[in-house]
C-alpha cells in the first residue's frame, strides 16, 4: 500500500489485521521494507505489522531536503500516528536501528513503546582504520583544492567514499554523511525499554563487538547471536531469526 506522510508518498508492507497495536519494522540504509516479508508474516500471527520504505529507499521518493537522523525519527512518529497506533514494538535493522535508538530517547511520544528489537543495528561510531583516516584526509584536501569545482569535488568524494556513498544520489550522500557522523552510544544507557539484540557473528558492517557494547550499556537488553551470519542475519538464516522473534514476542 501507499500512504502519504508529510507530502511524501510512502510505500508500506502491511501484514496482518489492522489494530491499534503493531510491530513497526524499519529497514537499513538503501534497503526496503519488503525484505522483512518472511518475518512479518510470522509475526502477523499475533500482531499487525507495518514496514515502510523510508524516504530515499525502496519505492519511497527522497526527502525534500538534507535530513538528519532526527528528521527520520519525526517521519516515523508521524507514520505511526497516521495508522492510529496506540502501542508499538519497534524493530530496526542497521540504519533502522539507529532511528529507533534516537526515538527511544524522545520524551512525550504520542504512543507507547512496548519493546525494542535491534537487528545488526548501527549507531556506535567505529574506530577509524589507517586507510579510512588517509581517505578522509585526501577528501578534505581535495575539497579545499577543488572548492571552485563542485562536480570534481563530488567525484573525488565518491571515489574515496564507501560503497553506500558511491551508490547514493547527491542528496542521499549528504544525508548519509549526516547520519554516520552522529555517535549514538551516549544514548544507550537511557533507553528505558526491554531490548532484544539480534546479531550475526560475522557482521563486518556493525560488528558483534557493537552488539556486546549495546548489551552492556542498555539497562534491560539481551543479545541473541546468530552464528555464521552476516550483517543481514535475518536473511542469512530466516528460520532461526523467526524462532528468536517468536520466543521474544511470545508468538
């Protein structure tokens, strides 16, 4: 289905019977809600499930401007309000987890959050490798030298940037930079909700060490390790992933 949120036509995977309580699933960067279909159908045995394509991903157009993580939080809040939800369980993969961490620290939300599920979630700023530091210096130097040529500057940044950066449009590149610069680790100790962490032990994008740190810092958190799985653990072993969800959500 498609719903309009703040003037943005938003593609939504909706599974189960509409209710005022739902599991809202938020995908990772440059991904889409459709990837959650298998687990959404399992969760729909008990809950209404909604998985939107966030602005700039899937079938949803880009946001109207250079957004930060808080803008995505605002968007998801209004998305939840659009469906009249009174209570939600929030599940986020990668970038979606980043949005949830910030939302979990918002006061005065117009709905109740029951539980959180963070799947190979982003939010902890990694230590930069020597190669990354070198690329950053090259990019900064190039930006200064080529300041009179925006096109050449953009080409240089694309060359030294990550795969996600290179694949993104000019606007989404700016948004990605805004996103990865923000370290959410200080927000973890103030998350007041029961939190399940599901993580692939072979994740290289958000390594298992991030999960261990989150488990230590979030007051009421538990970690489920998915052995041999990567950053997309829920796709690598969907049977195990759905079993973990079923246990946590008492399906």
